[in-house]
C-alpha cells in the first residue's frame, strides 16, 4: 500500500488499483476466466497480461511502472561511500 501511495498521486486511482489487486489475488471477475487461470503459469507475465490487462487499466499501468523500475544497489553504495568520508 505504501508503494501505491508513493507512486500514484490520485486517490481515486489508488482505490481502483487496490480493488483490482484484490480481484487478481482472489481470482474474481475477469481474472476468474477459466482460460486466464489455466494459462497464468504457462505464459510469461507480459504475455499473460496482454489479453487480460485491458480490463484493469489502472492496475496494468501501475504494474508496468513498478516492473520498469531499475533495481540497483549502486545509489546506496554511493551514499555509503560518501558518508564514510564524514568522520
């Protein structure tokens, strides 16, 4: 929830994403489609989202944003080395 609050400014969109995440977790509504449930473990996440994501545009946009973030420790290492000089 903290991630949604930080990355999405609009409160209405935050609420939609929260509800859509629940639909995904509980496999309800569009996520309960037999084909969706059968193919979720057989496709890459990108290939699976392509036919189903259109029904959940807010969750799809948020997911793409999160998965597009670069994970790296370089920034942290840079900060640590800068602080080492301060004694």
